């Protein structure tokens, strides 16, 4: 595997680096989580990239994407991590968009893809249910065909940023008598449809990022069915393969380790930098070695993709190791910050006579630690990913 960049790749990297430096809104860097941002703030970088034509690097040009090579997309991710830009929402661009242009009909492509690209249509994911999270095939949300519509009843949970969503891509059960995976369909649901209720779930860091969504006699046009009825599990697996590859977050983990090392260099233990102590430096070194191995695995996966292979069961390896590394980074950051991690940074604006104790780099470390507990659960829990690897990769 040749990991060197060509002169053309290096020129592209310089172009990307310059564009980000000149166009990324500086005030977005101070925001820690999407749970404390407005809808317009979250869409700011999206709209800038849409105007440039760079909002969908992995989409084919025929559908409005940048049509970049695997190497260019890798460089793009590296440069965004380096600049610590706000990640774009994946639900439209990385999840339902590719499902629509791979499995949708021409009318669906024409109707939905432009709004995903522009950011005019905000999407949320209707997969998990109170009794069907890791065992997604156990979902009970029901869709009954009545003429040219489906009537949908059910309950979705952990629906990220559904409070802002215009549309939901939703897994529903259309054949209750079929085997679990064989009776599921993939519907696109307008969130303004009567019968939909969104209730907030406030997470332990005080943010409103996830929600419950209740669907009560929701009338969905049959033309919003993607592909064939009862074949939704096929489209769901395709979507999850893309999601799990993206969750690995190698580029941003590299940047997070850089930040961790700078914190550990500033924190003193008996007058010496924490990073110089044997125990802490060993933990950081182990983390860097694991991340380097994960990066090579990711590059092998990207190389296979460039030869026409979509994300396979190997995406589960990326998901497991990527999320474990992300969690270890936040744990070590918490350890490095020490007692100042107990200080909870307010999610709102401070008044004139308030301040947050501790160095700036300690602010939000506890919230980030708690928030990152979710990474080994969403996108298919890591326990389930181990089962996928055992069956599909190892043949056990």
C-alpha cells in the first residue's frame, strides 16, 4: 500500500488548508457540542461548503457531489481535524443521501437530494426504539398500507437533534408475520405530519441533543417508501456500514491526542510535567500505537472501497477500535486535568461577575467524557459488532 502523496495531492491539500483558514467561522471553535448550538449555527459551515461545492466529497458528481478520489477525501478529513472544524451532520449527507441515490427511484432523487446538499432539509434517524436498540431487528414501530399511504404508529428514541428535523428516515415493520429482518421497510417521513410528537431527553452534561419521537396514526405517502416493501433491512445495513466507518474518527482522534499531550505537558506532578512521568507517558504511547494501527486498517478499507467494494464487516472493526480510542482519550484528558474536571462549565453565557475555575483547557472535560460514553453504543453497540466480526470475518 503506497501511503505517499502525489504532487497533485499535495497541491490539493494546500488548497483545502487555505480555504479552511480563510472561510471557517472562528466563533464556532468555542462551541463544545451541538447540544448547545442553534440550528443556524450548526448549519453555518455546511452552507459555506455547499456554496463552494465541497459539502459532499463522497457523492458522485451527477448527484451534486464533489466526486473526489479516496485520497482527496482522506486529505479533506485530515485537514478538517487539523483545523478543528465542526463536523457536518451525517444524517443527510453520509446516511440517507447515499441510500437515496443508490436505492431510491428517480423521483425521490430529484425531490430529496438537493435539499440534503443545501442544508434546507434537516434529517434525523428513526432507528432505535425503547425495546430495539442493539437488537435493531426487534423494532415494533408499525406501518400499515392503506391505499396510497402508510399509517405509522410507534416510538423512536435517542433521536439526535430531532427537535430541528424536517424529515426522518425511519425503519418500520410492514410484515409482522415475517422473520425479524424480513418484515422491515425504509420510509421517509415529513416531521411536520400530524401525529408526530418530539420530546427532549436532557443528557448528563446538561445538553439537549437527543429526543424521543412518538408516531401516532401518522399518514405517510407510499411514494416515500425507499426500494421494495419488506426489504428495508438491506438498505439499513448499507447505511450502518457507512455510519460505522465514519464513527472511527481517526483524524480527529489524532488531533485530540495532540491536545491531550499539550495538557499533560502543562500539568505538573512534583514540579515535573505529567507527560514526563513513566505511567502517564506509557498510557499515551499505547494510545498512539493503537491509533496508528487503526489508521492503517482504515486506509486498507478505503483502498478496498476505491476498487469498488463498499463498507463490509470490516467497518465493525473500525467502529469498535475507533470508539474505544475516543473514550480512552477523554479518560486520560480527565486524568490529566485532575481536580478541575469536577468544575462543570455552564452551557449558557456567563454573567459579568461569573468565572469558571481552572485553566481553559480543563473547561468541558467532564462533559466531554460523559458525552463520549455513547460512542460505544450508537451505530450498533460494540458487543453486537464483536458478534458481526465473529460471524462475517472469522466465520465462527
